């Protein structure tokens, strides 16, 4: 395993060791010690943990606004940063564009189903899957649908077979059925 991935429990244990972070625009709430307030994959939680540890050593008061995924990378919004704290945030955000958001291994950006993700090869394939009636299919987003091809109709959540040579539907994507071994 790598130093980027954290389970939910590991990350919550870390938050408890630092007595949580406070939501700056909701000062009446108790400190945040739950993973659910961080809108990122577990593959990036180690990056957040290391960032928080450095910022706390520099004098950060643990004032938190938001941590979320955006355009395949992490966006971190913190308040009351110590001097040079912003530089550490930029570096942590930059790192996420090269780390799989699921497992924390080396990754790269992929456009899947209209969204941008940073994923390793294994998790890229998982995101490209769709399941219909208990059968899994891999989406072939950049391939033209031609006569005889199977395609996924996203509006109807169904798999159909193309019966024409001039097919176009912006809601449909060519698929290949995953055969179980």
C-alpha cells in the first residue's frame, strides 16, 4: 500500500488526534472529526492528513471551509492560514492530479461519462463500467456505434443493439459486455 490512501476509520482517528477541524462559517458546531465532511476519495486522504500536519506545525488554527474534488483534482479551502501556508495547499492540490483518488497509487486524468477523474488503470476501468440487469459492460465512449454493436441508452438505462449504419444519439454509448471467467 502507499502513503496516500487512508480508510475512513484511519482518517477519523487522525482527525480525533488533532481534536478535529472547525468549520469557520459555522462556529457554533463542534469540531469536525468525521470523514463524511471531506468530498474526496480515500486515495487522497493521506495527502490531506500530511497537509494538515504541516499547517498545524506552522500555527494553523484548524479553521476549515471545504475539501472537495473538482475537475479531477482536489480543491482545499481553509481559513486563517499561517505565512506560506497557501504554498503547501497549492502543492497538495497539484499532487492529486497524479494520484488515483480511489487507491492512492500513481494515476492520470481520464474523462469518463462526461466527468474528469484522476485514476490508475484498474480504477479507470471500474468507472467505465455500467451494470444493466445484473450484467456488466465497459463503456467505449470514443467509438462510433455501427450496425450490430451493443450500446447503452443512458436515458432508459438499457442495452440495445444497433440496427443501422448511420446511428447517433447523444445519450448512447457503445459497450462491450464483460464476460465472467
